[in-house]
DNA sequence: CCTTACAGACCGTCGCGTCGGTTTGAAGCG
DNA sequence: CGCTTCAAACCGACGCGACGGTCTGTAAGG
C-alpha cells in the first residue's frame, strides 16, 4: 500500500517504506484491544492480555502506543467514525429532518446491536475512568449529541416542530438511547435490542411534538 | 457545618456503646469513602486514601469492611435509600400521577444538584467496573426506573395518558435525566443544573402525551 | 482476662513501562 | 549482484512502585 509521507524535509532521498508490516501489527494490536477491553473493561485488561491476544510483544506494543491509555483512545477514535459514518449515511438517505432523526435512531440501534464489543467500550467501559478520561469521552458523546441537535435545529427551521432547547433535547435523546443500550448490554434485556425501536421511536418523536406517523403516504394535514 | 447528610440521618436512638464508639468510626469510614471515591473514582481511590481521610487505620477499615468492594457497595446502598426517600416524599405530596412524575423529576434534579459527590459515585464512578459490579449497579438503577414505571402505570390506569410500553419509557426517562446530570457533573454545563428543568420537564411530559401545563401559578399567560 | 475495636508494620502480587538485544528489509557501494 | 550498514520494527526479561489484604500487637470495657 502506498502511504504517502509528508516528509518534505529537503529534497533528497525520499520514500522510506516499512520494514516488516508495521500497519498490520498496529491493526492486530487494536483488534486485540477491542476484544480485551470489551471483555474485561479498561482496568481489568492488562497490557499483557492485549499482547497475548494479538500475538505481538511488549516491545511491539510500546513501539506503537505510548501507554495503555493511548491505545484505548486510539481505539475509541478509530471506532466512533464508523458509527458516525453509518448514521450519516442513513441521514443522507432522507430528506425530511424528522425522517432523518427517525432513520438515525434506527441505524444507531442496529449498529449498537450488531457491534456489542464496540458498544460496550463506548458506552460502558469508557465511563468513570477519572483523569481527563471523562472529559474526552464526553467530547466524543458530544459529537453525537451535536449530530442530533443539528437535525433538530433543521427541523425547527423547517417548521416541522416547534422551537425548543434543542441542546438539552439532543443530550436527553442520547441519554435515553444510551441507557436502553447499556441495559441491554449488561442484563440481556430485552432479548433483541431492536424490539424497543417502536416504543423508543414513538417516545422520542412525541417528545418533540412531531407526528408519530411516517409510513408511506404521509400527509401532515391530519388533525392530531 | 452541614455535612453531606442533609437528606436524612438515621441514628441509633438507644445506644449500647459496648467498647469504643463502633458505629461512629464506621460512619467516618463511609464518609471518607464518599469523598475519596467521588474525587478519584473507584480504581483511583486507594484504601489507604480512605484510611487517611477518615483518621482511622487499616485494622479499623478491615474490621468494618471485608474489602474495598464491600465499602463501595455499602456506600451505594446507604446512599440510594436517601435519594429514594426524597423522591418518595415529593411524590406523596402530589395526588395526580402526572404531577407526581413532574415532582419526582424536580426533586431528582435538585437532589443531584445538591449532592455532587453522591451523584458522581452513583452515576459516573459506579459504571464500567466489570465483575458483577455492573449488574449490581443496574439493579440499583432499576429501582429508580421501577419507581418511574409505577407512576407511569398509574397514570395510564387513571386515563391520564395513553397506554404504552412503560418499562421502556421509564428507562428512557432515567437515561435522559442521567445523561444531563452526568454532563453537568463532568463538564460544568449547564452552570445551574436546575436550569434545564423546564426544557426537560416539557420534553418528558410531552413524550408520554401528557399536557405540558400543570404548574399551579407559574405563568400568567393563557391556559387551555 | 477475655473479647471487642482498632492501630500500623509488613508482605505478596500484579501490572505498567523500560531497556538492552535481535531481526528485517532497504539503501549505499563497489 | 552480493556484501555491508543502518535504522525501523519487534522481542521479552526485568525492575519497581503501588496497592490490597494480613497479622501481630494493644487500649478499653465488661
């Protein structure tokens, strides 16, 4: 693979490529970390566990990552874009802001449901670690809240819903979904995460005063 | 000075103080644990820290508590009843189920706002500890969700709101409030936690299709 | 004098991070 | 084209601090 370097220092010998497959071991480390962190939590996971699960070594690990924190955050920052992208794609497929929120909710639930480990790390293990962890994690969560808020603002602008404190609403929505998912992750209830979608969807849409009807021929002229 | 316990302190009316004051040191340990856990988190807090903050000793600590886990749970199980009691009292003061939910929300926000440390422990530090911690914690949270659900069920029975999946709604509500409080705890936004009450109240009540106007005489404008 | 409630020195473990060493592949060079 | 060189990439034993838990000792009360 051609990974361009921004080594523009002087004009002379360029392109030093990799020796053994660097990027691959990094990937293996990250993959192993995902598994181990999800299984044992941040504190419960020893660096040696990750080493073992990745068929790598201490030296390899600390060559790629400064310390345990570093790989944890690298993991989170590699994972969230995937979630964001999935949600973004779902949003882009809809035109109406309310329908976008609806789609985002469905995709979010589906994604969490499909990627337990990712969800566990993002929503459970990454909480309450102290230090600057909490702030960092909150910023990540904030990105999602901001996504929601943006759609809400658009919906308000479009006159689809009344004006409101969209920031609070966005965080509340995130929290509501988060709690449902966390409960599912820890106690296995409900069996299928997606089964709460209808109730949650109805609840959330009603909470912003949007019509709960979106099926086929949707006409907003009906009197609630 | 007003120590953290202005909710309700329950002291033994009759004292058979056998040797030295046993119950008092236990209290001091618990108080110190509350402070230390809130400040440094579960893993960040060393038993020695709690010892130091309580002017006790290793021997004393392990006389009263089997291990670190034990004092943590003892703390949680000493704290939640206070919260529950406060909410219960607020609920009892109202007759209408919807008004009860309203009151519960207000009191919950007030209580969290007043007891940062308690909130931090219950809502942040106690998450993602692994082992059987998560399950236990979820059960504690479940008690609150159950409280909400009970009121919702009553409201449904009373015909105040339409039938719905009250369990999911209860958890979603809890999650919504939780997220707002956690955000406030970690980033100090919003400055005053209570400032989100109106928006949250409106949001939650609307989410169950309850009329958003219930306050006695808070506004002088038109009412249905 | 025996038990309860506590004190504080001590010990064993565990896990993070380091550090010298080794392999690997790409240049330099004749 | 082989031989040397060099640094990037990787290995794994060890150090070392921290922290949970134990154990012996001791003041006080019955």
